[in-house]
C-alpha cells in the first residue's frame, strides 16, 4: 500500500489528524464526534452537498442507534420529526398478520429517511462544529497507509489542482465503489453472498397505505411497503436480478403491488406517481479485517447488508460510534485499546445482522422460488412466528438489534 506522492501538488501538504473519505452517515458521524472533542479532521466527498442531502436511501433506525446519536448531540431534528413504529405486518395467503415487536421488547423503530439524517449531520459537522469538508473532489488517492504518516491526495473542485493532505489516520467511509476498496492488500478477505434475486426499489408520490411496514409473501415474489413521509412511500418488488427498470411500467408496478400486498380485509393501496425506479441485486459482503495499517473502514466500505432486514444504516452508525470514540481516545489520551478492538467489535454485530438477513430472505423469497419444499418451509417459519412466543421473541430481538452483547 506504499507509494510516493503524485505530482504536481500545490504548495506544502496540509495536515489533519484524520481524513475521512465519504460524507455519508458513517463519515459525517465520525467527523462530528471528532469535532466535539476538539480534534481536527477533513471530510472529502465526490458529490455536491445538494446531491447528498437529497439522495434517497435507507430510512429505518433501531432504537440503540438513535440513542447513540442523542448521546452525541446529533438527534435533535430526528427526535422531532421521525415516525415511531412499534409493529410490522406480514401478508400471505390473502390474510394479514400483525407482529407487535414493541410489546415483546419495549423498543421500537424510528423511520427517518437517510437524506434527512445526512442533512442534519452535514449541518452539525460543518456549520455548527466547524469541521472542514470539501465537496466535488475527484481522483482521490490514498498513500502510504502502511506507515505512520499516510497521505491523501485529490483534485480540488475549487482550484482544479491536485492537493495533498498528510494525516495520522484515514477513515474509509465511501461505500462499495469508493477508492478505499481499491487499495486493500492481498491479505484482505472479502466474503460475499448472492441471494439470486433482485428488488425493484420504488419511491411513490403517494401517502402510506398502512400504519406500519408491510411484508408481502406471494408466489409472484416478495413485496414491501415502508412509509418514508406522510406524502412518500417506499415500495419494493422482487424481480429477476439485473432486470431493466424500464420493463416495469406504471401500470405493471401497481398491478403487482396491489396483488402481492393485498389482504381481504384491507382497502387497495393508494397509488401515485413513481419518482424513483431502480433494480437492486440482493447480495451481501464483508471485508475482514476492517483495518489495514492506518486505514479504518466503516459502513458500506466494510460490509454491505442487502435491504432485506433494513440494517445498513444502523451498522454504519455502529461503526462510526466505535471508530469516532476510539480515535478521540487515541488522539487526546494516547489510549490504543479502542482502535485495537475496532474491527473485531464491529464484525460481531455485522455477522449477526448478516445471518438474520439470510434467514429473513428465506421467508421473503421461499414462496416465489418455484420449489414446493422451500415454499413449505417458508410457511412453517411464518406459522411458528405467530404461534410460538419463543420464536416471536427471538425474531423481535434480531429485528431490533436488542441482544445484550455481540
């Protein structure tokens, strides 16, 4: 991972204790934690501020994740605006089955679209806590990561020139397609699992048709309903992997949603204009370890959990809390234990969430597999969920991430 500085560079390199690559929930949360402790850091982002504040992504937060934001002074808007969900609903065989996880655990989900959280975090990091952030950078390069003096270089959107920043640590928070994934050494182990299905991800300009998340288990394929705001609803439709979104006309989308999410005692879904339509191939991956020299990975740069169980943003925040606190402890007190334990501690929760995602995929996709055996075991799992208190409690614990230790 060692290389020399590129040329040309404009003047002497700047220095920041930490350079964070990527202004998503993980990167911005790490930056806000550092700035609250008086540690200087630099966030580099290839997109514009306007783009990241409007980009629709995840929207479900677990209660422990929100507590972490509150403890760090990052949840004021979320607390005022987020919807609280205490139940979810499964629909299959033309019937609906309500699952009250709050009754089992005393905890709930928060629904707060990721772009709202990113907007809050950018404001807190840059405008309130005075953190340095540079948008629109290009051709980011990570240098000398296996030394005690790593560097990051990039082409500045402001000057068009290559700039060089020296640092003590690099936090790679730029997702699966970012530069940090391209510099991993041969010792990195990447585990991947493909589910063999795609999901058509939809945003509809239509009010939610139910007061909670709905999972439709149907021979035609899985369907999901998730409120995002009083005016906008997220829907998913199982489809072939690699399918073209243009194969799904407005009429076809709503016909399938009405069928897969239908229940005898419920009115039809409220339809509306589709403002987003893209196909996601369902797969997971994990990079082990999450630390390479002075490069620490966080969020989707380190692990991807398909939206099957709505875990991605929660895992990104978990990484950010651990890494932000560990960097503060090292840079202000010289304590190394947090950084030493970072990868192992993160990966325990990551693997648990991956396993739950795989289990839940079996429920979502078993009846559409064309395999009578898989369909039969799917219905066995669902019946057990609604007839066995022990099974219900185990599901609720994993769904909410409330296990006492990982």
